[in-house]
C-alpha cells in the first residue's frame, strides 16, 4: 500500500501508524464522510507461502471483521467497514487517540500503575468482556497491547482477530489445525496452551495476567523464553502480587490470584461475577481514600482522573515522569502487527495524554442521579426548581470530588445554562466563562467538553448583543471540533451553523452565504438531503440570498425547503411554517403579492389554531397578512386585521398585569 492511495474509492491513505509481519495499519480519511479512520490492511502474500497458510490468514482476517463489526459497546473498538481492494483485504476502524496499556507501562518505565488506575481499567475491561461473552464470543488474545485507554479515559478492547464463536466449532478447528500460533505467551490460559476446551473463563485468566502486570510492572511469568513462560502458566503458581507491590489492597490481590487459577472452575464463573467482586472490593478502598486529610493516608497524589491530563505530570508522589514524544492520534496494535519489542510489549508510539476518570462510588452515583433529576426539571421548563437542584448537587460534588473534577465542572456548566433560561444572562456569561477556562486547564483546549462549553459561551455572548465575539468564538470552536472530532461530526456542523447565524446578525451576509452553501453541501453528504439539520442550513442559505437581493434564487430555495419540510415534518410543523413565510416574503419582493397572500393567510391560520390567537408568533403572522392585504388593494380587510391585532395585544397585556 502507498500513501495517498484511495482504497475502494473511498478511504484516502494518509500515513502508516504501524507495520508488521501480517500487514499495515494506516491513518486514513473517509472521503465520503470526511472523518479520520484507521485502515488495517492484510499484506498480499506471495506464492512462496503454503496455500493452506494463505487461506488461514485470510480467513482469520475476515473473521476479525465479522466478529468485531457485530459488537456495539463503548468498551470495544468500532469497526466501520470491511472489504477487498485489488487483492488486499482491509478493515476500517475508528481512529483511537490514546495509549495501549503496554505503552502506558513503558511511559511509566515499566513501574506499576497507580492502584486507582488499575481498578478503573479492571472494571471497564470487565464490563466489555461481560458484553462480548453475552454474545457468545471469546477474545482469546487479551493482553495490554490489545487494550487502549483513550484521551477521555474510556478503556477499549481492540483486535478480535482470533476471537472464537463458541458455537462455530468446525470453523475454529480449521483455524487452529494448521499450526498457526494463537494467542500471546505471557497472557495465555493453561487450557489454551494445552489445546483443551476453552470458554469465556480463558479471557478471565488473560485479564488476570494483564491486571497482574499493571499492578506489579511485570507479567506473572516473566521468564527467559516463550516455552518457559508457557510451562509457568501450566504448572507454576504465580508469586502473590503483594510480594512485588505491598500497597496493593489484599482484596484485589485475591481477585487477581483467583483469575489466575489453573482450573477454570476455580476462577470467577463469568465477567458479571467478576464485576461484583470488584465492586465489593472497592468499598473498603473507597473508605480509605475518601478522606485525603486523614493522617493514616500518606499518599498525596492528585485524584486518578487528573493523572496524565497535562504532559509530564507525575504518575506518583516520588516518581519522576518519563519524557513523552509529541502527541498524535494512535491506533493500538498487537504484536502481530508491529515489529520489535519484547514478547509481552507492543511497539510504543506517541499518543495523546490520558484522562483517567475517577472511579464511581455510592456518593458520586447519588449526586449524578440528582443531577439527572435537575435535567428532567429543566426539560419540563421548571427552571427555578432545576436551579435549586443544580446548586445543591454542585455543593456536594465540590465537597466530595473537588472543584476541578469533571463531574463538578459538568454540573457548573448546566447551572450556568440554567441561569440563562432564568433570564440571568450576565450571571450565565460569568459562570460559563469560568467553566470554559477551568475545563481548558483541566481537560485541555481541544477536549469535547471544553469545546461544548465554549460553544455555549458564544451563544450567551450573542444573547448579550456581543455578536462579534460570539462569531469569533464559534469560528474557533468549529476549527477545533473539525480537528478533534472530524469536519462532518454533528457538533462541528452545529457550530458552523451558529456562526452563520451570527454573521447574518452582523450584516456580513456574503460571508454567511458562503458558509451556508458549504454547510449545505457538507450536511447533505454527511447526513442526507432530507435531514432536518440540512434543511435548516438550506433555510439559512435562502435567507442570505434574499438579504443580498437575489430574490428569484431565494424563492426557489424556500419553496423547495418548504415542500421537503411539509413531507418530512408535516404541514403544521413550526419549521414548515417558517419556510412558507420565507416563500411569501420572496414573492412579495418580486411583486407577486397575490401569490404571497395564500402563504401569509395559511401560516396565520395554522398558527392561530395551534398556538392560540394571542401568541406572539400568531400576532406576527397576522401583521404579515395585513401588510399583504394592503399591497393587493384590500385596505378594509387589512384595517380589520390591524384592529384585531391591537385588541389581542391589549387583552394579553391585561392578563400579564
């Protein structure tokens, strides 16, 4: 494969991420959706290889695609596509930004990871395994190189290349009957080594090996050669982890040793049972770490979720951090796909810093449940009650988690937005600005949460009339979201749309027209021509055309959008009515008032029926109707409409008093 090649007419290869004996992994751009992806390509093998081996490798690759594409879980790498191009099989995956666990250990100079990080990783991997085992799938090659921790702290299992479907015995026999090595020696279960019957408990053994290494810095059988390692798994009891890591809680040592039991029946019965064991073990651990001012707790490290947020931050109280290469997105590869390194270490590659979310506990869970109750109140329009809930939750989170914890900052974000809904725009602006600065400091300038807060900050600036600052902020956020999420991500497109509205408010109509035209093209490609967001962009395009006096084009655009909206949303939907009004406006500017009258009257009648006679939108529509009646020479009818509007406004004002 070569750089800039277009695979299957869609995936543009940009540069290699990794290369190994079986193939290559490339960073690529999906030209159809405009997003960055990873493309894994199986090397074409020449005639010198045995035909049976060629077929096994191809079958194994196809199997990875079918198995992985069927899995939908936040803890498993997403597979987007699979195919064959000019004799080369390829797999298209999400491009992960983060570090695999082997790389994290290398970054830490092969020293053990902090206990909270080990616990967090154990719980997330266990949840992903519980899901895969429910699908009757066994991974069979679980190891640190196949587990990645992304920049937002999510832990994902990668590479289901030798996963086994339990019911597909015949297919598995063909794969294993050729002598192709299956699995990695440092993480293989005894039954896997002896070619005995395997089930999901083999993955639990491999997870035990991974957790042992994370907790101690070395795998359970770190011996001189692969054969000695295999014999160790089969015949030798591992050294208890606390002999290498005395500060590891006893409860977690017991769990790791149970996972490493030689007999599968002596291990936890499944991943769900393991999850319960981990949750039970957390309780005394949480009690020990809940009070940082307790004199019996000497560890003064920052919370686990802050570790790795900035490059070079200490991994422990007395450990100097290793030097890191410049950040870039990295797809975590297995040993089969990378060259060099020890048998239990993957090739290290630069990646983004890791944000490790704090492990959930009962207090945190209770606060999050209350936060959800606040969201429900806000959705119901009960903003004062929502404000009280947000304020109480924020107090609890600051006390339990600290002012800079992501949960605390998230609550402050929602509290700020709710202040805006209460009409307190100045207070909203002050608080949302503080949250944006804090999230940038804690999470980084390009973190999705930081960009979300900055997007909302721009909206507040607009509501306060500071449209130049609002537009500038939206434009900056759009650029950052395009870089971190992709140019066609819904959040990126939404920010560009808001920037278009701001440009219109500033009278920079030509710039708005260009933005909307590009946005329509991008949304049509990414979301479809009939998508509601695509139609909103087309509406903005039509309005901009009208403001530039290009009324014939504006009429054509508004009419088409109105027809599509009526079909997709219904003739009485507010968006449909807005498009019908724009059609009438364009007709009026073209001097075609008689045609405009039908649309003005239709919009006014529907709004009165749906919203009520005294609703502001209804009154505005009645005003449009009166103006049109005057233009077509029907002044008496226009006067009657004006008198009715005046009476409804007096009545509405009286009710407010």
